């Protein structure tokens, strides 16, 4: 009877996940093709995003939208790139931004955050007149390293651009990336447009774990829910965030989330209080950071997993039990139980594997990874426990030699 009760509860959980949570598993929220520039062909030509052609080709009927000069001028954009010891990836990232096919004023500010590997020199060697390099000041009290660097980049954009593109140093952008972001922001009246960059998925550890990382993120923050107008769940993906500068200032600036370890979701929630936001999957922005080993993926997950639980031992215990019931119980009971418990557990396992398929397709991975989701989830549960242990040791949020977790928690 106990086995049947556990199997039935697991099955009910997966039925609710399949029918609820705004269909998070369908991966429908993606940035589409955009309208070509007048008289010009290039990457991304195709169906307009929303009413892109009318929004950027003639004066808009919404006078509150920024950056609209006479004749429908494109808004000005400044990309802010915080970088600390990013020698391996910075050249490709900055080169991709320098090559943007954007019709309006576009500049790049790289904030070198005390790098010791020549990051700034490598970026300078790209040779773009769009690039400005700012030497970061020592970390201020109460700030995480990344957000302190971002704040200095925003301050350096002293000519008050219409939009700020906050993007990581390990992101390579397609040539039409900025144009696509601005098109959606203006045409659909969004104060924030964020893209979940396609993560690198080449090593065995990446193939096994990375699609699930994005899938779990979507489960926690269903993109359709985030994108719904009005009050409610807000979130963003920190690799690519185009934000309306005026709305950011009204929200209190980047200082409003200065101590947030999971800064992207805190930022998305902050901006949703100012207006509509949009978050989606993309092929236009690629993360080029390598996670070649299981340990490197574990370090990436454990850096902020316990912060997601608000450093609460009670939430940690509840999450661990919940993960065991949701992911581990179905295969265990499907293999070892008999009768109704066996069939209920098998059904739960099958639904789990099916819900994972759209994300596996997006990452072009074998559908056979679907039945392996219980093992993958167990790895993530272990990383969450590791995160709590690191926090207890005073090593929480460790990134590039800095401990950034809230040690008072």
C-alpha cells in the first residue's frame, strides 16, 4: 500500500506538471525571424517579430516608447559587458558584438573587473571603434562582483542611450541579435527582453546535463507566465538582457538588485514591476563557455542553488524529499514494485521522459536522454546539497575567486 501511495502521488505530480505550469516543457517561447532592413538581406530575414516592420519603419502610435526620432529612427543601444578573467572567450564575444548589423547608434562598454589574464588587451586587439574599455574599481561593499562591474558600465554610458544590452563575456551573438532584441522591445512595448542563450552542449557532461539545466529553469520560471502582461512572475536570463534605460532608472537602477546572487531573476522581477517583459529561447546567442567535466557543471549549479532556496535548511530538506518523490520514486518503483504500483510508477516515468523531449529536440540530443532524467535530477539534487555545504563552510557563491553568497543567512 505504501508503494502504491508513493507511485500514485508521483503520477499525479507529473500529470499536474504536464497540464499546468503554462506548458513550460513545450519550449514554445522562442525568438523568431525578424523583418529585413529596407533594401537589405541578411541573417534572420523572414516573418516579422510581432509588428516589427510597422514599429520600426514609421512613427509609432505609442509616444512613450524611447528612441523614436523623426522618420522612425532606431533607438540608441549600449552593450555593457562585465568581464573577469575571460581570456578564453572574450575575443569571440566582443567580435560578435562589434559585427552587429544594427541600423542605429550602438556602442560596447567592456568593464574589466580586475582580470589577471589579459582580458582587456585581448578585447582591445579586436580593433573595433565601437568598443570602450573601462577599468573596474575595487569591489564595493554589499555588491556582487558582476553587478558592481555592470553598474560601472552603465555609469560610463553617460550619453543616456535608449536601451542597455546587459550581456555576459561568454556570449557570442549572431549579427542580427541587437536588431532582433530592439525590434521586439519596441514593437511589443517591453521594458525588458531577455534571451536564454543556447548553452554549449558538446562534451559528455554537457550533453547529459545542460538541456536539463534549461528545462529545470523553465519549470521554475515558465516563460509564458513570465511573458504575460501585468503583475506576476518575473524572470530573465542573465546572458542577454536588453532593458529600457528609462524604466531601469525608474526601478532604482541596477543598485536595486546589487546583492542578488541569482541576479538575472531578481532583475527580471524588478523590471516586471515597471512594465511587460519577455523571455525566450534563442539560437541567436550562444554561450561559448566550456563545461567539459562533471565537476565544472557541478560548480556552475552549486554556485547559486542554495541561494534559490533562500539559504533555508527547511526548504533544502523539503526540496530534497520532493525531488526524490518526483524523479527517483518512479523508476525505482517501476523496476521493483508489482501490480498497480508498478504501472502507476511506469506511467509517471513515461510522462517525465515525454515532457523532456521538446528540450532534447531543441538541443538536438537523442530522445534516449528522456528516460535518464531521474539520474540527471539526482545529480542536480546532489549539487544542491553541495551548495548548502559550501555555504556552511563560508564558500557559497564562489566565482572567479570571490565568495559572494549571503554569509549572514
